[in-house]
C-alpha cells in the first residue's frame, strides 16, 4: 500500500472520529436570542488547523510507519502461506505430509487474520488518541485567543471555496454538503491562521 493510500485510510478513520460540528452542538442562533456584536464572533476552519498542525503531522508520520511495518509483517505471512500452498500441491491428499502442510497453511491464514485485526484495532485506537489530544490542544488555543480578544462565540466553518460550476449534480451528498454550509458569508472573522500560529 502506498503512502497516499495509508494517509487516505488514516484520514477515513480520523474523519469518522472527527464527525462533529460546533454549530450543531451549540445550536443555531435564532431571532429571539440575544444578539452578538460582530466583534464578539470569530470563525475557525478546523480542517485547515488540523492539516497544518505540526505535532499532528509528526504523529501521523509515526502512525504511517507503524502501519507500513504491520503491512510488511502481514506480507511476509502471506508469502510464507503461498509457499506452503505450493508445497501442499506436491503431496497427495490423505498422506501424512499433505495433512501436516494443510494444517500449517490454515494456521498461517489464522495468524495473518489475527495480525491484521490487531493492526487495524491499534490503528483506530492510536488515531482516536491522536485526534482527541490534538482537538484538546486546539480547543485550549481557541479559548485562550477568544478570551484575550473578547470573542463570546467561536464557530467552525470551511474556508474552502465552493465550486458550484463544476459540482457533480448526480452526487447528492456533495450537493447537500454545499447547501448545508453553516457560514454563508463572513468578512474578517476568520482567526484560523492565528490558531495555527499559536499551535506551531
């Protein structure tokens, strides 16, 4: 598996673990609630923060190396199993040697499955710990910046430009992602770069 596939795999796990939005947890503002002055609101692009977090990037590299090592161990077992299968074909069914090799092939297959399951479990656990530790450090910086500058509300948003011209209209999930953007317009409220600078 190449490095991009590994990052993609880790990212899928991490994305699942990060399935949150601050806006959902705090609820949307409505007309009956106390209004905040523009200077009391700030926005943070969490995807951008996590993507630029040097500590997180270093830990991802470590995790990638762990995954690569596990894959090498699994690959060695697969090759060993294939060699045993080739040897097995040379012996007549029912013979003592055939039965011995058949059991060895089954044992190798079981060992490979066990190793694979352990590697996946470890990857998920380490990814979860890594993301939660990073999330905690990010939240501490966001809170510190907000308190220092007098922000009473900090919302998560995506600073990524939406390309509606090239949007695949058959991909309903992408269309809904565009429609459900939490922040429809902002000017000068983005403190993402300040958070990144504080973290790094």
